[in-house]
C-alpha cells in the first residue's frame, strides 16, 4: 500500500505544475506573437521601384525614405528635465 502524501508535497506538486503551465503558456504566446508580427515587416522597396508596363523613357528613382543630409545627421536629443522642485 502507498503511504499518504503530505499536504506540503501536494502543494509543491501543484506549484510545480502551475509554474510549468505558466512557462509553457508564455512560450506559446511569445511564439505566436513573433509568428504573427514577424510577417508584417516586409520591405516596401520592391513595391515602389516597379514601373508601369506601358511607360517608356527614363525611370524615376523610388523614394525609400527620407534623405539624410550630412548637416542633419546628428540626432536631436531632448534637453534636461526641469522640475518645479529646488
């Protein structure tokens, strides 16, 4: 005959099951989020660089984003935080 389990071992078993279920649920949720959101980051450069089939002459450049000027290449950083306290 098996000896009865103590209440402490039952609590530990329940706690282990809950932790394992939480870890598994977190992994599955993260995997689904990556699978769902990871497909939305396709490049739009291929779509903007196509020309109509009937056009002739020179092709215009596609705009892949804002042009970076050397004088504006420094990133603007916010100033210091000012509070009303002295």
